[in-house]
C-alpha cells in the first residue's frame, strides 16, 4: 500500500464498522474481545497508527486530560497518579502530566500549556494556585482539585478530611500519655492548614493547649529535618512530634537519630499520608492513612463526568482518614531529657 492506511482500511480488513475501530483505538471496554482482536490484528498488518489530531478535529475532543502535580518529588502524588492513569485509561483517555515544582507562577504556566495542548479537562494535584486563577481555568475546561478544599463553583474537589486526620494523630499520642506534642507544619502545602487547625483543636480538647508547639516546615524531608532540629535544640524537647506528612516525618527521623535519640524510646514520631515510604520496614512509621489511588480515580472520574456531560454540576468528595499504627509511637519515657 503506497499511501498510509486509514481507519476505513482497518475496518474493511477487520470486517467491522469504522466506529468500532475508533472505539478500539480509544481503549473503550464496550467493544467485544473478538472485535478488539480483529481490529488489533488488522491495524498491525496494515501498519496503521491512529491520527489523534484528525480525530480531535472531527470529534472536538482530544481525549487528553491534563494533570498538574505541584510536587513530583512527593511520593504521595506518585501514588495518586496511579489512580488517575487507571481511571483515564478505562474510559479511553490519556493523562498528560506536568508540574509546577511548588511554585504558583510555574503552576499557572504549566496549566496554560495544558490548555494550549487542548486538554479536555485538568486535574490539579496539590496546587498552590490562588482561587481566582483556578476559577479562571474552570471557565475553559472542567477542573478537579486533589488535596485542596477550596470551595469554588464549577470545580470538583476530592480531599481527605485533613482536620479529622490530625485529630486522630493527636488523640493517639494523648492516649499513650503524651502531653508535650509538637507539630512540624506543612507550610503552604495542600491540606497543611487543615491539619494545623485539627492539631490545635485536638490539643485544646485534650486541655493541652499550653503544650502546643507549631514549628515551621513544609512537605519535604528537608522541612521535617530542619523543623525537628530546631525543636530538639530549644530547651525542653517534646515527647512526641507530629509531622504534617510522611516525607517530613522521614526528615524528622533523621534529625532525631542524628541527635543520638531513639524513636520511639525518647521521642514518638507520627506522619501523615501512609505512603509506601511509611511502610518500609526500617522506617515503620505510625501515620494517618488517606486512600491515594482512590483519590486519583475519583478526581479523574469527576473530570471525565463533566467532559462527557457538559453542564453537570461539580461535586465535593471528602474521604475519611484512618490511623495506621506502626513502630514509631509508644508511651513517653519517664525521664524527659534535654537535647544533647
């Protein structure tokens, strides 16, 4: 064949309609296994490759959903991406991934580039963008937020109940007998403000407000490390540290061990997210679980619902966190030592 094969050639070779070939190429599950096999064999024999540009012009849809991840170094988002990819592929869509590296200006440019590529919708994972910027994007395409509890019209939200999760962490430590419980804050990270509020509220409810300490930090190992170092150097050290996410907790663990202190013998330590990092045997971090893959699946499903049903109302989904007990928390030591 001197010319490039077309979808019509594939349909003729496979003995099916052009629409069946199109559905197979989009990965739709509604096609029978026999038709799928016939189309795949015909396409391979003819050397056919789908022309995505032509298809998008005809259907006025690219079958691409943009995903802007604030921090690709955060393993939490890597696990959310698993769910996003799976949900997109199940409906015949592709996910286009970009990042803003925790910089609002860079995030804005990244989303604008996705729109220039004609993404049918966009998922913002952990975005630090201002509400008015997100609202502006939502006037162009369906938008879903992961990890941010902004209340915006026409923007879907899938979020963990971060305030409740922080309460679970404090209640666990108080139940073990801790009073001097410090928080390493998550800074401007998605959900950090809600976790901070939950910590403060839980300390007040336990009548421990005078012991509350919030140390500046962020959702990185470096933020957790520096925050823990400051806590250990400042007079009487806490008997327990609640880091705002698992990555920060790993940094705090490094600082505690560097100070020749034991976890949990000298200091109990908690994280948040229950990432794969927390489950590593040599870390075995007590943490708060949020269902990362499910969050990704729900966010992608929310965007696809409004792509395929223009005019459908945006929805807010709040998922319940749960405590995961491992090896980094225990009853406080009887003697509270000063930092060494």
